[in-house]
């Protein structure tokens, strides 16, 4: 499974895409959210300052009669609707109705600055509650690969900054959702303890585990081939769908979880072995063990070896191996981090080859 090149779409036709459009009052949507029939689970990661400035403007626009921008919902197989586009707008409107903030910096209705919802004249309260919202609903029967592409496009076209993994979380089956997030603090604390401290807050455990499992499924150690082409995010989308299909059995879930935990334990052994010997004057040897992208590849490569093999590696010899090979990656690695670029499939292939060579040579020196 490579993903990222339109694979998975060839067998889908327009008749498979189920989108229904309706118009509802804001009062109806408010009641549905309160009754947990509609969930605002997606988080918009745009700045708090921006939201604070814009939410009063959203209320003012509705009060003067401007039509609201449509929102998009996805109905899952349990009949629960998730707002996938328009989260910020709907949250602003519902929060105002709940008297959670006062209007500020109004330009067209300045007389209502400082007003909560219940402070407004009854006529304006009624107008706000009865304002009409166009809603486009995506049916759960639409193929998941297509839904993920729709989510991505909606996010690009809007001003929101919802992370791609949050869309995947909506589509993940219960067992897969547990597989991606149900790790005790011991396991996750160990993973984050290795990472550069500047990266810890940016790492999503679910996406990290999904990427590890996805890479683990497509890497062939025997021929050092990494079967991944195209865009990483599309690749992860496709692998989530395959995990949904494969994790029907509880045994499959437990097997995947055991692979994650075992790889973390082996990386910890290797990390401890080389940490004391690490040449701190070397800018890159430290990064090769603490950068998120490299840690994931280390975990995948180490999953093919036993703990006993890793424990036999001599720390001094291993550090020499890493230092000898680091120059090949120094330049490209620094450029990638300087411009915060997502690594390409070719870059990951090179990292796999490099790390596999380091581990093989390190293990070979132990015999």
C-alpha cells in the first residue's frame, strides 16, 4: 500500500458519494449540540487571539442579516454528526447563546458592545436563534478514502487549521482508535523523553503510532525497500482504512500494540547504550536519536531485531558507526529542519537504509 497517487479512487463513482443539503435554524443546531446529536470534537488550532477578535464579528454579521457560511457535517455509523467544517463559527454562535462572552469591537452595531446574549433585546435574541444555516451532510456510507480527501479539501479552502489526524480519528473504528491511543503513560512518556523538547508538544500520539504502524507494514528489511510513494498524509489516510479492515479481530489489535511497546523497549536499550558515548560536539548525531522522524524509523527498524541482539551492541563501537555515517545526512537534514519541510518518500527511504546499516554494523561488531 503506497497511497498518495489517487489509488483507491478508481473504483469510486459519483453515485458512491452521499452528500445531502438542508437548512436548519440556529436554535435547532443548538439543541442538537446540547443533546449530543451533533459533536464539535474537532479542534481549530488557529490562534486564540484571532478567535477572540472574530467571534463578535460573526455574531454582528448574523444580527444585521448576512447569511451564514454553510457548515459541513459527517454522520458516522452510530448516527452521530461531527462538524468537519465550520467548527469555529458554530462554536462562536453557541458560546454566545450560552452567555460565555460579551460582544466587543462592533463596527455596525456599536450600541451592543459589552452585551451578552441575554442582554440583547428580545427581538434580536429571536432573530439570532431563528437565523438559517445551510448544512451539507456527508453520509457514513460514502467510501472512507473519499471522505478523508473531502475533509482535506474543506480544510484547505477554509480559514480553519484542523489537523489531518483529527479527521482520521472520526473515521477510525473503535478498535483502531484504541490501538492508536490506548497506551499507558510508561510507554508514551518514554517516547517523548527521547524527543527534542521543542517537538514534544507538537507530537500527536495517535499520528505517531499510526505512522509507525504504517511504515512497519511497508518496510522490507531483506531488500531494504520502503514501499511508500507520494504524500505522507495521503499514505497515512490509506493505511488507517486498511487498519480498520484488519483490526476486526481482537488478536490483531493486541499484536499491533505489542509491536509498538516492544519497539519502544528496544529503542530505549539502544538509546541508553549510545547516550553516554554520544559526542556532544557533533551537531547531528544527537539529532538522529531525538528527532521525531528519525525516532519513528528507528522503531520500525528495531522491530525486526530481538532485545538480546540490541543489548549486545557495544556503545563505543556503535557511536563510531553513527559518527562515520552521519555526514551523508547532515546537509539534507539541516535543510529539512530549517524550512520545516515534511520529509519526502525518498528521504525516508534514505533514512531507513542509513539506520538499517547502522544497526546491522553495530550488531555485527558485537560478535
